[in-house]
C-alpha cells in the first residue's frame, strides 16, 4: 500500500462536497480549525456552495471538483465536508492517475466509504474519520484531535476497548478495509468492490432497519465474503429502526453475531467509529493487529 506523506503546518489541503449539500455557514468553524489551529492552506471546492436536488451540485460538478483536487500535485490531503449520499454516483468516473503520482490522504466516512474503497482498491491508504462539517460540534473535540494526529503522523497508541459479551477471542494482523455497511453491500460486483480475503473488516451504519442489517450480513455470508476474513471489527450502529408491528427481537450486535457464528476469526464489538461520538479515525488499507481476549480488545497500527 502507498502511504501518503503526513501533513505539516503550511501544507495545502482541499475540502470538497462529493455527496449531499449543506448550509455553507455550517462549515465555517471546521474551515477555521484547518486554517487557524492546524495552520493549513485550504482550497475550497465549488461544490461547498452548490446545490442540485439533494446533492452538492450536479454529478459532473462534484466529480470535476474532486478530480481537480486529486490532480493538483500541491494538495496533500482531500477532506470530504460531509457524507449523506452522492459519492456512489461519481466514483467510477474518477481518474486516479494524478493521485497515484502525487499520493495524498482522503478523509471521510459514511457515503465516502465508496471513495475510500476506490483508493484502497488502487493501493492507496486513506482515513475513515470525522469530516470538517462536524469539527466544531461540542461533542467532537476528541474525534477532531484524533484525526489531526493521524494526518500529521504523530505517535499513535493502540485503541483499547473493554470486554464485550459477544466478542470472539483471537489475534490477527491484516489490512483493515470496510466502512459503512450499506455502501459495502451496494459495492459488491462493482469497480469499488474489495477483496475481503485475509482482511480485517470494519463495519458501521446508521438509520437502517434491523431487518436490513440482518439481510446485509447474510448477503455477506451467502456471497462468501465472510469465509475468508482475518477478523471483524464492529463499530457504531446508530439510530437503527425497529419495526413495532413485527419486532426483530435482537440488537444490532446480536444480529451480526448470528451471521458470523460459523467462523473462527476474532470478532471485536464496540469500536467507537461511525455516526456517533467519539468517532475514532481508522487508517484503511494498512495492516493492523487485532487482539481480542476476555479482558478486552486492542487494535493497533504500527506506522
């Protein structure tokens, strides 16, 4: 995997909106953190102020916006302002030639999962982490600092988690892939589909029904994607929807545990990454060591 150069004060980064639109004023505190606290030069994409239906401008505008930052050799990182929906529509038309010649970090999560998968599939590491629109919320300070440390290449200590009743013990060292489960399922059989064999799969999601979660997990099982995993890390499943007329009767973690019951790879539940706080940053595509014991779990990247 290609590891892009870590940032330093004075570097240039780009902020773009490849998915849903938002109020540009909501982004100002995040841009101020990038400029004033992190001392970075920020290029603002045209999509940050654009709107076309639910999207931050047309598909062509968002694609051109992102492509410009990928192609610019002076840009050292590209941060998606927010997720929502829309990256899935433009991923296949992006040209990574410039980015491969001048590697740079891509940062985002949720709908940005499809873009993270695109880069990982081309051998470039990226960061699953909080996005600038959420930088200045009262509850996100820890997540923002965590992302800054990864981007600037500062010393990282292993992520440590308490024991969970559904954990499955074991240890493995393998590349971490994944992200939003819905986007991963919708990428199967497409150019942004990933080879899960020998990988640690990370999954999270928001605002899905428990029936949908069960269906997606069994889709992974039926397609053979679970059989070759080196490990599974379960993140935040936020605001999941329960049917009042036909209750499922299981929690999200229990649904996942049922789907992976027939395998022997280590499984870790409760990683605080996804659509809640804190939202820990995960380097995608790079090897990590997952250790799960009866006393807790650790996830560690040795960069």
